[in-house]
């Protein structure tokens, strides 16, 4: 099972760090490098600096044992990191499967005699998320940097901070920007449900919170209206996360926000995430998402190093491979003061001949204004067998025993049910 990385804070002083490194080294290192105290830092430093092998062993331990723990209070932490799914050690693809709820049938003993052995294929959707981020971060440590580290009690901490701030802060900040941009891209391309609100001010903040509460309540009940794939799903309160920009949060009372989610303040703070802004989105102060909407995994994280004997320095490389994606089956709602509307829905192909036992991928082009959702709900009429159906992704399947010659495929806008289009399907032998 993937595990969510844990962040820790280093509270140890220089002697404790030095002794922790020494305790995990071989006998040669331990015999040549004495135990450290505040009074013997220079002595320990001189011993380490006396040998390239000891220098290399010390730095490797410092980076790989100490710096791998996220340790500096000034380091930038990605506020969206709580949504990461953990680490995948093998492979680069994650398959996400959604199984729709079963359909009810009217009890009829006569029909039962005829259909008891008929199959009812589960309505299953699947999507594949693939690793799409392979970067590395680099920092140089010179011999002089190592020498300076042993000149004061703060030197070791300063060296660690340099490593951590440079490598981890860079990686964490980039991760934050990418995850924030995932929201921006989903909103711009209509992959989030949109709810219209007035432009946020201190005077109407409570009114907006009332709207957010209404949507939050609605998410607790099965619906197709709040996810990109149009599947029937729901999100309990304890899985809902409200993401706010700092300006909108400043004009709201946290107690009011907490009550909107039927939570006390302490519990709600774990469901509230602040970000600096929503980039170039206009009129967007908040989004409300299912915590499973982010499909973000660490795929590979490791250090490598090389020593440049001519330049007398070490280069350390922090490799970060990740998967950034979103779940189309998870609820996600954007609140916006922009005017939103659906102009038209067009189904393609508008007509087609499909042989029995075959499939046809249908697509729907949705023209919108503002940040209106481009999701559609698919349906097929005219089919007389349960295996002639269309999936939430628009994949039409015609059963091998379908008796009808004509089927009608319909796509209805999830945002505006008055906007729809149809396609006529001719069933061939």
C-alpha cells in the first residue's frame, strides 16, 4: 500500500547530529572520529577533514540520513501535499476503476423463469494515470563549505539548512505550483462543476458561505452533477476539502465556515486549505473537492552524488519522479462570480452504422462561457437488451442480440439540461 510521506523537524543540536552520523558508520570512521560535544566540534571537524574518505562518508550520511528527513523550519511546504496518495515503488501507471451502482428490477416470477441465467454486466469505468514528471534538483557543496561547518555550533545546522532549503524547497514549491495549476486547468477546461456566486466582499461573505454550505450538503447525496465523468457518486463531509485563497479567507469568520460544514473549529481546520491565489482564474475565491480528486503519487525520490576532484566540490542530485493527475470520478466544484453558461452541445458522429457486437466511441463537444462545466450525461434509447448501452465516457456498445434496427444516443449538458444533442445509430447484422 502506498504510504504518505511524513515531515519531521530536526531539533537535535550539532553534537547530536554528528554523533548520530558516527553511530551509523563503520569501525574505521568511529575509531578516527571522536564523539562530539560543544567543546570538541573543531576536533571532530579536523578528524573528518583529514581524509577524503571520511569527508565523503560524512556528507553522504548527512544528506542521505539527515536531509532525507524534512528538517528545516524555513523550508517551503506544499499546502496541498496532504492530498498526495503516497509512493509507488514499481511501475509508472495507476489504474483507477469506478463501479456504478446496480439497477433495480421489478420482481416477476414469470420473468425470473426466463431470465434467471441471463448475465447482467456491471457498469464499470476505468482510467489510467501515467507518470508524467521526471526532474532533478542540484546543489554543490565545496570543501570550504565543509570546513566552515565545524567552526561554530551553528555551522552544521547551517549546512543542513542550505542543502534542505535548496533541494526540498525547490521541489516542494514546484509540486505546489503544479497541483495548483491542476485546479486552474480543470476549471478553465470545464472539468469542475461550477456554481455562481456574487463577487466576494466582506458584506456578502456570509451569503457566499450559505451557498457553499448548500453545495456541501448536496455532495453528501448520490448525484451525477458534480464530477467530470457524470458518474453517480457522493462525498461525505469528512472527505470534503474547502480550498480558499487568502483574500477570501480574510473576510470570513472561521467559526461561520466551520458551522457551515457542521464541524467544530478544530475539526474544520483539517478540512480547510489556504493557497495564495488561483493563478489567472478570475472571480474564483474557493473550490470544494473530494480529497480523492487529486491523483498525485511519488514514483521515485533519491539522491545521487559525484565528487569533482579538480574543483574540490561535491555535486548532489535530488531526483524527483511523480505522477500528477486528477480523478474524473471524484466530486469537484468551483465557486465563481463569472457569468457561466452552456452555448451548445454537439454529438459526434451525428449518425453511424454499427454492427451487432461492436462498439462506437461517441464524443460531445460542449461550447461554454465562463467556467461552466463541460460534462455531459449520456443515454441511449431504443435498445431492447441490457447489454446495449453507453458508458459514462460515451462508449456505445451494441449487443450481439439487439433486435432493434435504430438506436438514439443523447448527450445532455450536466450544467444546463436544456442543452443537448442526439445521434442516430443504425444497427447492422
